């Protein structure tokens, strides 16, 4: 589902029940609401009743769109005109002038519960032949005649804990599914979104293992949770989040959170807050730039066209030149800016490069970062190597605690990683991504090579006569 709700420029309506063979109609969102309102309420009603009903109709539709209720189930529309489950929509009907004017004023406003971000599932019924938990359409007339304001009418039916969000942005409707499958080593807000959703789903499906750190890094524990989810819901259990898995996760998440019900558990702002930069460009600084430089520096060993880089975390002229060279080699737009397409191409190229090099284990011999973040709970050969590297470094730097070499990333290993990061000026996260791995292996190699005997050197003890 999108990060924050917005008003779509258009909405696609299925003219029948979801599985019925019927046409789809695409029209502007305001025109859709005008049709719904003209089909469901009377223009002669008091204005405050009309406004209260239109707020409910807008919120109901936006809830369907925001949660991708139908899209996540494989349908090619956003809502139906089946009054058993959605709102009345009559193709080609006349629109009442006063209703049209009110919709033009209100269509960027919607309802939500306080502390939640998703549009309220503003359930309603006519209140005469059909009754329900939510708003009574004919009941709004009586309340308006008694002097209730639109907001007072809405709180009468939906409770005092609702807000009216005003002037929401209007933009083109976009699918939430990422353009590339998420897999081991992927990073970003889409990964963080999946981690949040899987951890919540695991409360209802406890065989799905918990993801220890919600950090946007697709590590082994995230893969294990995805794989188990796929097994439960009859998807190919490959541990990769493609389109089918993404939308199935969204659908199950909406179900366990009751997002399409009046008593929704709801989504908080923290759950959708963006935590990763969308693009890297000249002038950018920080860990993201260091990661980029690490991958490009490695790829430069295979292409003379990519200039070598220093890992300084500053997106300066040399980094821009390397990005442009990569974009030229791989047929990408040559703009020197690392957006999603360029980042994914660089990352995939890096993974392809390291796969061609057989790992070599041994004293003083290190391997490049394998592309998968190492975090709490991970169990792998790379964790075992990390622990060996850290223990060797700890002999020279007592600030770093030694760890048991188990291949399991536990609290002890996290503490050693944080101590290393603190000592060598790396952001202290306790997570091993490319920049931390590179620093660890550099220090390890320097220490081992510094203790090796060279030709003509002697051990550090006195020679006998």
C-alpha cells in the first residue's frame, strides 16, 4: 500500500460484483464521488446531511484504494459498483448540481481515526431497509434538521475519535509493488514495510519467525519469514518478494489489522515513515554514499572505464564520474544520479561479480562483502568469518570485546560490531553492511600482514652465538 494516503486523479470502477464478467470504467475521482452521491442520497436533503454523507463516501472509496483491497487480490480495478460490498455507481447517470458543487469543495478531504493514517472505512447504509454499525443515511437528515453540523453528525455515528484530513494531495494512482523483487541484500523502505507487515502477521500466524530488527535490510531472518509466509499461503517458497508475494502480504496484513472495518487496528505514522533516501546525487553524504562507493570501487576492478574511488562518504566529482561511467556501460540514462534503477543495476552487477570469485578462507585472506546485511539473529558462514576477524582485531584493540566463534549473530557479536564501529568512526548501528565489512576486513588484513615475516626478517627473540 502507498506510504501516505492521497487523492487519486482517477479511479477504475468494475460494473458488477468482483468476479462478474463486467466492464471497467475509469474516471476522475471527483466525478466518481459525484456519481455515487447522486445515486445514493437526495439533493433535497439538508446541506449538512449531504456533506456528512459525502465525507463518508469519499473515505470509504479511499480506504479501498489505499489498502489496494482489490488490486492486492489480482483484480484490475479499484472498487466495484456492487452495493452489497461497495458503493452505488450508475454509469451515465445525471449529476445533481448542488451535490457536484459540494464534491468539488470536499473531494480532497477524508476521515480517519485519531492516531491512524489510513482513511476510515466509513461503513454506512440507508438506515431504513438496511441497518448497519456505521452511518445511517436517512438518520443524517434528522440530525441535520436538529442543527447538527457535518462533523457532529459524523461523530454521532463513528465516535468522537475521528479527524477530518483536509487538502490531501492529488496525484496519479500508482501501484505499491516495488519495480524489482526484494531478496537477500535488498535495502530500503520497501524492505522495512515488508518486515513490519510480516511481524504483525506472525501474531496471527505464529509459525512465521519474527524478524529481529526492523531496519530495511533484507537479511536471512527476513528471508526465513518470507519463505514461511509463502509456504502458509501456497506461494512459491523462494524467499523472494515478487509481485504475488508482495500483494499477498499486503492483503493478509490488511485482514489481520482489520483495515477494511470500522474497528480497525489501524496503521500508525511510524509504520510508513520513510527512513531511506530516495536518491543519491552530487552533494549527498553519509552511509548510503559509502555503500555506493564500495560497490563501484569493486566493479572498477573489472572495468577500466569506472574510475577508482575512495570510501569517504562524499558524493563528489569522482563518485559522479564513476556513476556516469557505470550508467554508460549499462545503457542507463547518464545523469550522474543514483535513483532506484541505477542503484539496483549497480547492486546486481556487484553480486554477479562476487559470484565469479571463489571464496578463499585462511589466515589473512578475506572475502568481499557478500551483499547480505548481517544483523542480530543471522546464522551463516559470513558471520563466522566476521567473528574470527573481530577476535583478531580485538587482540590489538582491547576496546573491542572478543566473541565466541559460532556463526550466529547474537548480542555478543552485536556488541563487538558496535565497539568496532565506534572505534573506527562508523555510524554505530550494530549492523554489518558493506562499509562496516570493508573496514573490518581492511583492519584485519593490515594486522595479519603486519605480523607476517618477510624475507630477511627474524623472529622477535635474540639469536644465539
